[in-house]
């Protein structure tokens, strides 16, 4: 799974890079002209009487007939231009808009994409038409007070998640938001949106897919961006509904974790009945679950949720554990991945039959697993013994649709779409884990000692698994956590997320199938986003693949080089995983300093740029180039790093930086020697054993633990060397 770290309004490498990245992902995941989309919207539930009343408003002499004609005239003028001309016109406006953003504060508040003048002129007539349809008095299609009263509103401000993202949450603006209630018109929260509309000026700007060229039209890529943000900000959502309007034509799309279904294209006025039914259905007919909410969860009663600032959710049984669970605060982690695992992590407490919260806080993790792989809970259940540096597993199982009988159906992409899974076909399955260990992200450490103790605990747990022939293969900043209660955990930090672990024994491996890695985006908030890129290979017999796996920003240089050369079957080793711990350490140090809001604005911007350059790469090439550079670890020239990081921590990076530099210098000498040897007929001079030896970094358990524990001892012996940094309460 590939994910992008965005640290600025346009991301580290600009909006265009993000556009082309999502294009590549969408090509094989879009079903056009899918008649089932409108069936899922239950448009036939809208009565013919309501449709006739709405049509009267749109026809000549009706309330909004003038707005209909204005919209038709705009579309007619736009249709005289080519798509290339329209997009060029919009890009010129975007360049002028970018030039107006002369300071970082304005840039941070501005959207990634400014809407074109042609599109903005369509807003007024469209909003009038939407209101005319949704405001028709109650009829046979709804009982008074029993149906939602959603509305579409033009969006003029950047949408944000429920809590502030400090590292540049992608700043996109859909043309229209489907608000849960008209009283939310001033809200900028993605979570208050039940759906959205994207508008284009011409009927030629329709959703299209060119498989041969590996391209999809711009409107589809934009809607995909909105869908991933929408699903991330509403973590108990399983799909996202959107409407695409281009000229006077429209269609409906539903994005889920398997791809996108797009309805046939209709004309808003020549087939006004269909258009009216769609608008009426999403505003006045469909329930929250029918618009994408997870059917296995429910809102908590007011007696539980009254003291909370946001919605409180109740989740049923997790696997064999039959207890009910209630969310105890906002999501700790909500991935921006659209077609990946889309991991969400919640703090939860047990809720009893009297709707009372009991017991200590625990962690509930939801993820979309591939049906041809054993679930993560399978790995936990096959671990012999326990280790304090490993997340404490309680129960796990696939989420199921609510049912009054024992015939429970798992929630999958196919079941949500209402289609059967063919023999041998893969689907995505919603899986949940209940974990006793409660932690915080590694970058939320307050002292260097806390971070080092946490990493040492997680690394020792990694060794514990390795001794049982279980290799994690996905060590990242999202999978190493600092314990909130180290005494209860038995360790200052712990390792989690074993979905891609390789179990070499006693399971037999046979058959290999390469799975194309989908694209996703983000980290964005210190406790919200799964920020990286991941690729994996699935195996038929074991469902626990042994090919290259991991999060690209934390992958070892050896595996990155293998991917650069086109290899997919290089086996991950212990040393590869141990090297990932070094990149986790660097990520934690940089991100913590970016987030604490210390130093001058110039110092913070400089450090943020380095963080973005080091961990914000959108492509394999960019990440690889960063990792093979010895300067990546040379962060001590930055004043904030010098002032707020201890010298024992600095010692760790200097040790590996020197090793990287020596190894890189040796590689260059070897390349030059090979070139000379190829160009000269005379034999190359024989090298001594000493000159042939490379000073490689020691990524054995003994080597990494030795360096970390040495620095930790320095801090324990000289506590004054450590520097405490406290995060603000609003973070």
C-alpha cells in the first residue's frame, strides 16, 4: 500500500504528483455504467407524486425554471470548447491563484485546487435546483419526522477533520457538500458530510477510463481524493457516495475499499425523473447505513454520549468475545488509505447491559483484510508465550451484519455491493482486533529516554517473534507505540500490527501470486493517519506472504534497491526489519520537533521542509534517493535539533551516518573501478582484503540494541543531558 506524507498544502511534491498517483490506482478499480448504483440508492422508493411536484418546479413557469435555463446556457457554451482547452483555462486560473498566496499562513488556509470561474458560476443555479427538489413537502415517500432532512450546500471553505491536523491535512474543497442537517451550514468538518458533489463545466468532462494508456479522467481522480478524506474523517464508514455533474449530465459513484462503482450517465433535465429521484433519495430517504455508515455499529445513547464533544459509537462482539464496546474519545489513528487496509484504531471501554461503562480502556482496531490471507488475529493466536514489548491480544474476528439468528454474514466489499464472490475471487473483509495494550505514537515522547526505552522494548519483542520464526516485515512509525502505562504493560513501548508477518514454520508455503500495490495518501495528524507506503505479495497456501513487504518510508535500503530494480520476490530478513527501527527513530525525532511549536517561524519551516523531504516522498525513486544519501541522517545542522535533542541521541545517528557514508563511498569506488575495467583491456589491479571490506551498518539485534542501550545508559547516568518537551494540550 502506498501512502503519501503531505506536509504542505500541495504536499511535498505538489498536487499534480498526487493526481497522477491516484490515476494509476484507479484504472483497474472503476466499474463504469453500473446499473446497481442507483438500485443501492433506492431511487424507486421516491413516489411518482413527489417526482411530478419536483418536475413542475423545473419546467417552464416553475419556481426555478430560470435557473435551469441559465445552467443549460452555461453548459452549451462550455461544450463548444475541448476538454484540453477547459483544463488549460482552469490551470491558468490556478497559477494566478497560487501567486496570490505569498505567505505560509495564507497557504496553509488555502485549498489545493481553486475552482474555475465556469464551475463557480454553476453553483447558484445548482443549489436552487437542489433545494427545490429536497424541500417539496412531505409525501408518501416519508413519514413526518421519521426521515432525514439533509441538504446540499456550496462549499467555500477548506474542509477539515474533527481535530486539527498539524502536518498539512490535504486541503480540498468539494463543490457541494451533502450536510446531515441544514443547521450545519457553517461547519467545516468532513464528519458532518454525508456525501458530496463534484462539478465540471462541460458534458465532455465526464468520468472515463483508458486502460491502455493507464489514465482516468480528472473528475474521477478528484472524487477519489474526496472519498478517501471523507472515509478517513468518518472512521465508521464503509463506503462514500458522491454525485458527478458535468454540464447538464450527471452520474453517481460509490467508492469503497475495493474500488468505485459509477452509474450510467443521465441528463438532469431530459431524464429529470432519475435526477429528481437521486437528489430526493440522498436528502430525504436513505438512512445513515444506506449512505455508508458501518452497519455493525450504532450511536450510543445520550446517557453515555452527553459528556462527549463528538459522536460516541457502540461496537458489538469482536470474534469470540461477546462483550459490547463503546468508543472512549476520538480515533487514535484513521488511515487516509482508500483502497488499502484503511486501518482505524479507537480507544474503547466495555459497556454493559445497563449502558454503563465498566473496566479499563482498551484498543479496538479495524482493518480491511484480503479474503485470501489469514487475518491478523491468526498470527497472534499462533504466538507461543508472551512478551511485554508485544501488544497484548484479547480477541479478533471479522465484522458481521446485524442479524437475529446465528447465520451471520461477514461485512465485505462484495456483500456491501450485493454481489456474490465467485470461486477463487478475492474480496476485502472488515476485520477487528481487541487489544489490551494502550499506547501513544512514538513521536509523542516527552524525553529522549522515553523514546529509547520504548524502541528497545519493541525491538526486543521483534526478536522474541523472530525466535519463533515469525518476522514482522512492516516495522513503521505506526506500528511501534509508547505505552501509556509502562508498569501495566511491562515495557515502555510495544510492537503491534502483525498482519504482514511471515510465519516460516510450521506452515507450509506453496505458490506465489504478486498483488499490485494500491495507492493511498497521508499522515496528517499526530494521532490520526497511517502515513506511509506499503507493498506486499500474497501466497496461496499460507496466506502469509514472503515477498517484499513493508512501509516504503521505513523500508531498508536493500529492499528499496530491490524494488528499484524491479524485483518483487526478495525475502525480507531480520536485518531489513531492524534497519526499519532506525528510520522509525529518525521519524519520531523530526516529527516531534515539527509539532511542538518551538523556535522561530523560520526554524520551524526549515525543519518541516527537512521532514517532508525525508519522509514525504510520493514515489519509490524519491524515497530511495533519500535513503542512499548519507546526509539524510545528518540533521544536526538545524538549530531546533541541536537545542532539543540530547547528545546521546545524536550519537546514534552519527554512528549510522558514518557507516552509511563509508558504505556509499565504497560503492562509488567499486562502480568507478568496474567502468575503468570495462574500458581498459589491461587487468585491473588486485585489491587487498582490507580495501575490499565494506564498513556496513550493523543491523543485527545485538548491534542495534547495543547502540540504543549505550545511549540510554548515558541518559540514565546523566539525566541533565535529557531534554523534556511538553506537547500543547490542543494537540
